[in-house]
């Protein structure tokens, strides 16, 4: 365990300050990628990076980096600490921001202590981790890892019809840096668990060894609009009812499977969306996840088969558009071991676990040894303003990150 610890008050006050940026008139926190609210959050982070006298770089997909290097280690690849500061709609204040600000805190504490390290340390705030406005999610880190070309990413059209590249230019974060030019020596991401496991087991630290596969699709069902009052049930081609059947199929299948498979329909829209018109069209998203690559494929095939049968039985047209598809990822065993040792060194129990949520770490794992540290989420709640982690757990997690980074940057 390091003789040093992070400055808890500075970290906690920054988490709260960033959590106030991007609230609407109902005090709902929403900083969607490349929005004005995202710009305000980015500007605040950049201001803190400047105050910490870090080298600031912004790449072409808008990823923000703060780098601390000195004459002794400038030639070596940096140890990278990352996450994101964009949010979902009506979000909590910890998802992503906790990891970025803990990375900044790690650097500032080491710098103030005059610690000499063999590797520079950098923090990253990756663009569009949430994928709510522009799919796929984890986009900035995916481009950085070489999984999506910068041109394709910048051309992506959002749910509001905007184009990502134009929006990044508009908010002043279309940087010059070529994404992923320098490969990190190692990558660590600290994140709230966003699930119930650590709290339920009374464990303060999660040493995340793998992350489940993710499949995002947009389904469109074309029926026939007709009068809600005059059309007999037997004559309807009701896209709304067809969508409801798909949602029921996904939900019931996931529950009956008795496996970790999860299925979510998070967005849905009908056309013409009138109270007395049978919907002619239903558009909805499907989020399927499973830690097992083969099972995820089986679930995708089952959905495709169901859609095909439904189209035939109801004489409707059903189309599926892939929005994101990421295989399950196994993190670096050595770093997972260092996380467990660091927790022990702080007198903290840790637990090896799988991440249910997607994270930038799953993309950086493609190009560097990577792993994650989790801290408990109260009630397992996230993507919800009631998202909460106790200060003591936030500080404990940040100190474990602090110790892990020193180990990784020492040799
Ligand atoms: O979808 C996810 O799991 C992440 O929050 N982007
Ligand atoms: Mn996150
Ligand atoms: Mn999230």
C-alpha cells in the first residue's frame, strides 16, 4: 500500500460540481454526446486539467486527454486511466465521471508528492461512451482502439438527425490528434458497479475480470394504418400490437433461459402516433447482452427467427438494423491480480466479477492490457438520478486505483 492517499475532499467536491453541469429546468442531469451540456462538462474538465498543469490533447473524435510526463519518462508509453463524462438521459452523477475525476486526482496527488515514475500517466475522457444520441456506444474508445474509422464515426447521424462530426466542431471539440496514435502501456478504469452484487455481498472493491457481449438493434415493423373504431380485430395489421408481442417474447425468453442473458427494449415509437389510428409502423430498439459469446449468438438468432415468423403470420414487413455488436471481453489477469493486491494493501476485501455494463475498457483491451475496478452502487441502481455510492466507497476505490497506477507506472 502506498504511504500516500488521494485528496478525498478535492475528488468528492469535483464529482459533485460536475454533477451539477447539464441539469435542465426540472433539475434532470443530461449531457448527451456533443450537446451543449456535454460541452459545458468538457469545458469544466479541461479547466481542471489546466489547473493541474497537464498537457491537454483532444483527438479527432473529441476524446480529451490530460498527460503528466517528465524528462525521465517522456519516451515511455503512458499508463492510461479513462472513462467518460457524457451521460444518459436523467442520469446519476457517478457513471463515468467518477473514473475520470479519480484519474485526475491520482495524477495530482502523485505530482504534488513529487513521485518519480518510469511511465507517464494520462487520463482520458472518451467521447460518446453512452451511445444514447449516436450509436454505437463506447464510440470514442472504439475509434481510439481502431475498431471504427474516424470518417465513419464523424458521419454517424444521431437520433435527432444531427451529424456527430458537425456537432463536435460546433462545440469546439473536433481535435487534431489522430486517435490511438500512441498505445498505452496499460489501462485501468474505475467505475461504479451499476449493479447489485457488491452491495449485496458487502464487498467494497470489485476486481473486474471480464465484460459481457452486447448486441444493439433497431427493429421496424410495417403494418397498415386504419380506423381504431371501424376496423374489426380480424382485419387489422397492427404494428403496435406486433411490437408488443416482440417485447413479450424477449422478456419471457430471457427470464425462462435461467442464464445471465438480459434483454431490454429501451426506445419505442409508433406512427402516425394518434389515439384513434391503428399504428402503421413501430420502431424500437433491442439491447441483448450475455457474458457467453455463443449464447449471445443463440439469442440473436432466436429473435431473428421470431421476427421472421411474426412477419409471415401477420403479413407485415419487419426489418432489423444492427446498431452495435461487441463480443465479450476478458481483461488482463496480471492487472486484475494487482487490483486485488492493492485492495488487500488497503485492508479492503475484493471480489472478482463480470461487468454487466459496457465500458471504454472493453475497447482499450483490444490494444493494451486493461482491467477495471468497481465500487458498490446503492440498490444496484444506475442510469437513474437515484444512482448513489457512499463517499467512503468512492474514496476507497480511488485509493485502490491510486496504488494500482503506481505499480503499473513503476516498471
Ligand atoms: O450501455 C452500456 O452498458 C454503457 O452504459 N454505455
Ligand atoms: Mn459508464
Ligand atoms: Mn452508462
